[in-house]
């Protein structure tokens, strides 16, 4: 046990002073390289100088090979130790980096939560400019944090439903959508995501008063739920309503120039005076739509596979039969 302990102590000292240990070892090996051949010859009692020289050279060559092997082994050992130490340091660095990243994520989430709470509080402020600040702060958070995206959309749409419901009687001086409501509509129109994974992942603006809303070229009103919405006189030119639900919506006088209404549901919608020039009405459902005529439809860009009431479709076919002509390459 004492010998084993001494060997361990020696190993520790060697590890602590590798350069000194290597120097001592080299000196010992050189000494042996000089002394051993002479000792070997003396023990054999050889007096012939030629034989002595030959034996000395052979002994030195043998010792040199042995010492070379030992040197290589020592070199490999220290190389292995350096690699092992490097791997250990790398693992420690990776562990510290993971801890740092985790702490950073916690700090970021805490900061987002604080910003989120402050922005929501601003929505209840009586001052319009403070409410607008809260609205745009929520938009920034929604763009930065995917986890908070849909909750923020729900908060903003709930704000619109609560603060701008459809009114039975509209005062003459109160016809245009409010500034804060317009800001939210603009945010919804340029929102980051449209993919719906859950039933709750829907932009619900049903029964809201959005008269004269300004949403030209809004790129992302796809699949928004606009049931019974008042959009009279709204500027929706170039807006993307693909797959949106506009059932029973009031679109009287709405500007829908170049708007995409592909696969949109407009059943029961009032389209009196709506401008549909160059609008995409492919596969749109306009059954039971009110106050729409064939001249409005004829200004559209496409009516491919549009769904119309039988009487309106018949009138359109009689007056503008080209909408029902199949391309020449179709059978």
C-alpha cells in the first residue's frame, strides 16, 4: 500500500511538472546510453578494441531503439492527456454555454412577460396615444415570440369586438372607424402567421363596426372571420381575403379593386355599389348575396368556378357568355 501511495504521489508530481520530469528522464537515458555499453563490455572481459567498438555500437543501437520506443510512448501518453484535458474542457464549456443560454432564455421570457403585461395595461388607458402605444407594442411582441402570437391576436380582436361592435343606429358624425381600431386592422392585415392548427387559431372579427376602414393592399386577411361585419365604404383594394368568411357582411360601396376573394364565403353579403374591378372571385361563394348585379361581376378579373344564385348566374350567362366558355385546350 505504501509503494502504491508513493507511486501515486510520484505521478502527481510528474503531472504537475511535466517539463522537469521529461528533462530528468532524457538525462538518465543519455547517461545509460553512454554507461551501459562500457559496463557490458567490462563484464564480458573483452580486450579486443575492434570487438569492443562493435559491441558498444550494437549496445548503443539497441538502447537507442528502446529509448526511442519509450520516447514515442511518452509522447503518445502526453498527447492523449492533452486530448483528454481538451475534451474535458470542451464539455465544461458546452455545459456552461447551455446554462448561459438557458438563463438568457429565462431572462428574455421574463422581459417579454413584463412588456406583454405593460402593453395590455395600456389598452385600458383613456388616452388614445397610450392605447396606440400598447397596440403596437403587442404587435412587436407577437413578431418576436411565436408562443405569444395567437394570444396577442385574440387580445387585439377581442378589443375590436368590445370597442367597435355593430351599432343599430349610427350617429351621422360617427361613421368612420376609430383610430385605435384602424391600427389593429392594419396589424391584422400584415400579421406574420395564417396557419390554423387549432380551432381557437382564428381571427374573429364578427359583428364589428369597421365602416370606412382603410386596408389597401393588406396582404394577410386570409381566413379572417368577418361574419356580419359593417365594412361600408371601406377601402379594400388589393387586399387578400382568400378563404375569408364574409357571410352577411355589409360591403355597400366598398372598394374591392384587385382584391383577392378566392374561395371567400360571401353568402348573404350586401354588395350594393361595391367596386369589383379586376377582383379575383375564383371559387367565391356569392349565393344569397344582396344587391349585386351582373355588371359588377363583369368587371372582375376572374369568375372561375364562382358560386351564384341560379337566377343571377342565368342573367350573367345570357349577357356575358364569355365567362362560361371553356378554354380551347379543355375537352
